[in-house]
C-alpha cells in the first residue's frame, strides 16, 4: 500500500518511493523506539511525517494480554482521519501514507499530513484567554461546546481517541479574528473504533479532557455547559439521571492528576 498526493510527489521528486520516505529527516517533534514524528519544508509548504518501524512481538503480546488492540503502524491513524472527515470533524489533511511488510511485528509504515497553519493548542491558548475572559464570554462558551460536540460525534460512532487531552485540540486563530471558533482534532495515533463501545473507554476520553483542564480558571457552569452539550440534555436531567457517570469521570481525572502532578487538584 502506497499513496502520495500529486503535489507531494512533485515536492519530493525524485525522493518519492517508499524507501525514500523512510530516509527523510527534518525537525523532530517526537522520537521513541519505533516511531519518529518530524516536519519537512518543500516548495514553501510544511509537511508532518510520522514513520513507524515495527513495534515487535513483545509489545503486541503485552497489549493482547491486557485485552488491548495493539497499534502496529500508521494505518490506524490515517483510517481515523478519514472517519473524522466523514463525521465533519476538522482534522489533518492526508498528503501520503504507506505500509510495507506482512509480519505485524516488523511492519514499516508512514503517514504524511499538511501542516495546520495559524493554529495553537488549547493547552497553550486557554490559560491566557481565560485569564481575560468574562464569566459568560461567548468565545469561551463556543470552545467548550465545540469540544463537547467533537467528543460526542466520536463516541456516537463507537470511536475513542485514547489521548483526548486539550493539547490535542487546535484552535484556528484566523477564525478567532471574526469571533468564530474552529477546533481541529489531532494526534489520532491511538484512536480506535469499537464494535461495542465500553463505558470505561468513554470515561477515559472524558476524564482526559477534564484532567487537562483542571488548572484552568473554569466555573461550575462551564463544566455544566460541556455536560449538557455532550449529552444533549439539561443539567437538571443530568444531575438527576446521569450523576454517577460523571462522578466516575471526575474520579478518574483526579486519579490521573495525582499520578502526574503528585498533588491534589484544586477543584
């Protein structure tokens, strides 16, 4: 399997074979044992490349023993991107992908996406923005609603992100200039489609958002707005019929906060 968009073939020419892609190098953003994420510039355009070089049987069996689906390459992410497009969720644009090899432990693969311009992660944007925002700021409400809608769309088709922290939501600064909020969902490497979506996976996604927002100056009504938008129910209905679920979300988020920050969150 091998695909390069036509303009990318021209930008990479003559380095446009599978092996050529694996030899590319640029500005590294993340590099672990079997995965390398970096960017390259060609003809005044920036591309992000994620190369997988095989996870090994040890990692595959470790996941299987934990009843987890092993992520063995880039295919998982490009399929998740395609599904997001069908769900009308803003995300990355695929410029190329490929995989080579039958042995899942040694399979090599890559994903190339266009760089998202004029974007900033919510992790970087929200502390400064919220420090100046009013309690009922319409842009703040749009951001909260947009995050809830994206999450709801994923879960309704039995898809989970598995790393749904606010750093994986990008906000478009160009749209903000006209007081509009446009969020993009990124880093879909671990996203999974489930034939039956288990409650614990839903809670994990929602707890990741809550955990990564705990240090932000948010009010109780902001949390309620997210819950109402996600459930499409009033907060009075949620507190009466769905409170146990949201308490589980909160408990998991607090547990994660303690693990990462070695202290209690300020709720």
